[in-house]
């Protein structure tokens, strides 16, 4: 779910008639929702506006759990509630009922989401009866529970281990810190889940705010040369530097942030600097974040972890020292372990997780993964502005009933691509563009035969898809410079808008490769490159300024349309490496079922943003039937395939591990 701008959450109240109802929906709403809204909007520093839209009615359901409960509640509410423009659904169970657990529904739970009023609802939260009473008389408890569920919708993982009932095992990683840690208990205060005395340190961690794009790039100090001194402002106040991040490996980082007895940290025993490590390879519940420095006898991190002036803490050899505390923040110094080489030498590929070390050589800054995306975009635009223009000889063939809008759209959308690839395409090349409606199938088969193509081998289901205007609405065959576009509907803008530039990219791949007989390049690359340049080279409407933000919105909607089927958010770096390995060369065409388009686009973007366009085009012309693609890639990028895959996987994790879409 997007973490910026306005998101709309439907609030439904359900009842299973297990107990006598004691509260109105208005009362239950007021206990749970306004505090959640205040928490999340404040944590976002104003970047998120969350609107909860309640349906004040108890919906009677038979017993149901998880995704099925959310779906049943939506179905019951649908006749009287408008779900169009709803991003998530919060289902609150009758507090008198028991046995319905807190749960969060995110895309991986169900492949297709829940359809209602034209919306595809991909997120939901159940405010279960298991947690209704645990807050006792504490009014903020309900709000934290709901905010935490919405936190999952936004893409954040559990920092405690909810599978453990023993509270030491459960809360060993971060204790009470952050929204995704334990928002209820203090350590050791009675009962297996602890007591409910105070909520310590519930302000959202700076790392999570950064993941949600609630911090600007300059609010995170990425430290790669030592010693480094940084002034941190408390996370509970707006503005200033919120986190120091020290990369420990491509997937791990050390983080420090400032905590004051303010906001949701008002109950901490003292103020100070919180130090933790982040490991993005660790899934939810297994300690992706670990807080250091607590002296709590219960082994659960508590306020004793907060460093005061004069304190030092050493984590994996790196020393964090608090120099001074002023009214606006904490001044800290980070030193590297004895003998640590300077950052330049240790930074390949560099900054942890959401960080990618962009500069390969001289300077040693850390950038967010976004910087890679930005560099990829700007190198594409730079090449486009320098290109010699579209001089390709085009021959256009149009079937008897083809719609003229389709013809003009196809030609318009090819222009940037022809200009961009002009150095790669032979100067005397003639490209034949065949535009046909589905109804003119016989004409098309005849036309294709003239170009040496056998359209009779196109499977029947493809024709059916084309007739329905669904996926595959454009079909490109590139051999011998012929591109086919088959479309009956004169649609102006849709998800297939990038198809002409996509198919043209395949044509360039095959021209440079020198053989179209058999595809032996990995599918993640072949389709990923076509997907990237498809989006990047599709002309932007004249009224819109050609800027990075506009490109990213097109890129994100393309990726989202291509990726919703797979568990992209939950994948670790090693999952992505496996994904790259699994999407190697295909005997036939690369399967659209394996989702190579969305993540493949992101992989291409990494190579382009990190290593530049020149190496990419060199690599394309070095590919050929006589050499292995692995050796070409290794020579192009100067590292081994496993190393390259890890770098790409870190970027994939950084892009998809963030809340999606973003
Ligand atoms: Zn393709």
C-alpha cells in the first residue's frame, strides 16, 4: 500500500454472536481508530493522510478467519458500502466475541486480492478479539494495535516473534521499541505476555520511517568514512537528521537514532541514543532488527538501551559514542574497528538493504536505491536527447479493418525507441510494422507468410486473448525486422502502452545477438530489458513534463500490473538470487507466467543505474551464439555471476521490500 499521500481504509464491524454485544460500533471505532490515525500521520511527518471510512453497522458473520473473514465482511458490506478508491479494509470484531485472532492480509496471502466496486483490494487488517481486552484501561492500546496492522499493510515486518508465547523469546530482539516491536508490554511484569504498565519507546523506528519514504534522503546520514560525527534530532520531532546508517554488508547495517521522552516515547525511563542492526535477509519474526545496549535483567531490550552523554557502545567493532546532548538533539561519533580499511575498499556493493553504493570508483557516497533508479532514468534521457533522431526506414502494413488510432499509437510510441537505438540498428535497416485487427486474422496469416512467418503456429488461446483485449494484445515477432501489433480496440492508454517500445527492444536484442534461432539469454534479462526500455522509451503525453516522477509512476504501475501474482514484498535477498537463477534461458519464449517482466525491469534498472548505459550496449553486442552469456556478463561488469546476482538481488529487495506500490 502506498505510504505517501491519501490512503483510504474501510472500517467494518463484524459479529459472530459468541457473546453479548456490549458496545456500539461508534464506541469500538473511537477506542481503536482515531489513535491509530494520529499515530501514523504523526510518524509520517505529514507525508501520509489516512482516511478511515466506517460502516456503522454490525455485520453478522459465521465463523471465519484471516483473508476469508475480510472477504466475507467485504461481501456483506458491498451492497451498502462503496469500495471504489478503498486501499485497505480494517475489520473490527465484536469485543465480546472470542477466538478471532489479530491478522493482517497483504497481497501474498491471496494472489488476486478481493474485488469490490471495481477496486482490487490487496490489503486488510483484522482487529481480533484476542487482543481486545489486553489493553485493560489503556486507551492508546487499541490505536497501537490498529496502527501496527496498517504498518503491515504498508510493508513493515514484525520485529518481535509473534509465534512465541514466552515473552522473553518473543520480545528478545527489540523489546518495546518501535511500532512493530511489542507495543503493549513492559518486560517481566506479570503473566506470560508481561504487564501493561507503560508503553516504552513506541515511536516508530527511523529505519521504518525511511523504508516508508517518510524521511528525505538528507535526513539519513550514511557513514562510510570514520570517525564520523553526526547530530541526530529526536525521532518524535519533525525535521533534522533522523538516523545514522553504517553499512556492514550488502544486506546489513548499523543504525543509530535519537529518542526523547516525547510523543510515544513519553514513557521511556530516560532519553538517549538507540543503536540497532538491520538484517534485510531475515524475514518477519526472526529478528530483522536487533537493539543493542540494554542492561535489562529480563534480556528484553528496554529504556536502559538508550545511550546518554559519555556512553559508548561497540557493535561488531564499530563504536558509537554520545558526545553531547542539547535541546535539539544528540551529537554522536562513530568509529570503525581497528584495522578497518577505508570505506572505499569495503563498499562493494555497499550500503545495506535499501542502500546501494552507486559510485563504482572515486567518491564514496551512499545513496538510497532510488538513486540507482534515478541514474538509470537520467542516462536513458541523456542518450535520447543526443540520439541522431529517427531515420529508420519504416514500411507500414495495415489490415482492412484495423483501427486508425491503433496505427497512429503504435507509430508514435516507436519514435523514441527508434531514435534511442539508432546507433545499434543498422543505418539501412527497414522495419516493417504490421498492424492488424483480430478480425483480420486470415489477412494477417497471409501477410506474415509473405515475411516468412508462420502465424498458424500462434496458439488458439492467444487469439482468444487478443480478441478479448487482454494480456497479449500486442504480439511482436522480431525476426527479419517485422513487428506485428494486433489489436481491435482503439484504446489510447492502457497497461500495454509500452508494448511497441518493448517489442522494438527485442528486435534490437536479436539484431545485436546475430541469431534469432533460439533464445539463450536469461529470461530475466531478455524480458527485463525489453520491459525497462518499453516503459522508459514510451513517449510521455505532450502535456506532461518529462520528469523522473512521471517515469517512476509509469514504471511502478507497469511493475505492479506484472508482479501482483508473486510474493514480491516478502522476498529476501537470497530469494531474489534464487529467482534470478530460476529465470535463466528458456527453450521457447520466456513465460509470462513467471513474472519476469516486473522484477526483470528492476534488475535491468540496477545494471543501467549502477554501471551505466555504455556497458549495457557493449554487453548486448558482445552476446552471441558462440559465447556464453555468463562470460559476457562477467567481463562486462568485472565481477562473477554470483556477485552480480547478489548486487541485483539487493536492489530487488530494496525496491520490492519497500511498501508497494510506492
Ligand atoms: Zn517481451
